[in-house]
C-alpha cells in the first residue's frame, strides 16, 4: 500500500515543473478570476474562450464545440505545466496567430499558482 501511494505521489510530482511545486492553489483560484471574463471552469461550458476544466494534460485546440484559431488547432502543444507557463507568460509568443486577446500573466508566481489551480479542475 505504501509503495502504491509513493508511486502515485511520485507521478504527481513529475507532472509539475519545479516552480509549480511551491504553488498555492487558493492563490491560483484568485488569479483565475482574471480568466473568468472569457473562460468557464465548468466541464464542457465554452464561452468566448474554451472551458479550462481539464486543460492540464489536454492537447491545445482539442476542446469539443469550440472554434479555435487555425494556429491553435494546428499546434502540437499539450498543456503541460511548462507549456501553460510559457503560454500564460506570453500567449502571442508561444502560439503566433492565436485569438486570445489577453496579454498574459506577468508574475511567475501567479502563473505557478494559476497552473496549480487549473490542475485541480478534473
């Protein structure tokens, strides 16, 4: 039982970058308020932007019933913690031609907290 628990814990740790390990989920939920004007956090509920429910681990441009830009649809990105960090730091730089108008989350700690919160949405 202990070995299984340790295996699950090790797998969870590998899913996040070093900066995400020190992240604060509650703080991330507060940062997520910035996203709520365009995105829902409910499963399958797209708004101006796609639902962020289950985004961690999802292929970019793959959410059903959402009209992604060709740039996002054709990207080979999977939303890992590192890819989300890069995208949230500068959405236009990571996926040139995407439709997200938001300029990004400039503070690294805020991004780590946000990603930690997003990882709970599953």
